[in-house]
C-alpha cells in the first residue's frame, strides 16, 4: 500500500510542477492595434456620414431697403411750418398760438394736423382763443371737429362757451351735437334762442364760482 501511495504522490507533484512551468513559459500575446497613420495619410472618421437633407433650402426673400428720412425739400410748406414751431424753444402755450395763427393759410391736411398739436399744447386759460376759428366755417371740418371735441375735456368755463359758438354756427360740422350737448349739460332746451342759452351758461358758471 505504501509504495503505491508514494508513487501516486510523486506523479501528482511532477504533474503540478509541469503545469506550473508551462503556465510560466507562455507569454501573453499583445493585443493587435490598428496601424498608426503616417504623416501623409488623413485620418478618416469611422462614423457614417450624416445623410444630406433631400429638401432644398427655402429661398431667402430679399429685404426691402430702408427708406431714407425725408429731407426738408421733400416736405410740404405746412409740414415745415409745424416742424419749425414744434422745434422752437418757446413755451408750449406760445407754440400752440403760433400754430393756431397759421391754420388759415394751411391746406385741409395741414389744418387737421395742426389741430392735433394745438389741443395737446394749449392750456385751459388760453383755449377760448380758438373761438374765432370755431366760427370760421371755411376751415377744414376735421380741424373743427378736433377743436370742439377737445373742449369736452376742459372746464365748464371753457367748454360751455365753445359749445355755444359751435351750436350758433349752422354750417359747423358739430353744430347739432354741440346744441344737444349743451341741453344735456344745462338740463334745458332753448332751441334757437341764443340769448337764453347765453343767460343759462352765465348762470351755471356763476353758481360754480359761488357768485
């Protein structure tokens, strides 16, 4: 029994030594790497190229060139008058008076444009200076409408006399509206009796002032 065990032990030891030696002698093989490109070769990206969009690009609409600002020579005379007045260093009330005095010499569009500036620049204390222009039926209806409509935003001391002036002018574009507005404000209807209208306005203003 002992010789067989001894022989088996020697064989196992010899087999272990042989396996150890074989494993030691085998060197790992290097991992294959792709060849380095030379200086003359270009590096090609391995990723697939992105497919081109088959749709053609939308044409770009040509942009309209900006129009140059109008020169003084291109402006109408009335536009130059308004521009000169607005650019002056005078007080706003004085500018309004300048524009008002120039209205009769302007065409219809100039009168209308001036009216829009006048109502913004003229203070309450000066607003009744437009009365002669309200009675002038030769002026542009647009001018008349702007001037009278603005009076509704003014105190009664300005509003009532100006509405009366428009109502007394048969050809005024706001004559009927001015009369009906007076009737509403004074709670009266005197028809064409302008003396009674005037008396009612004086009475109303006197009550407001405590007189």
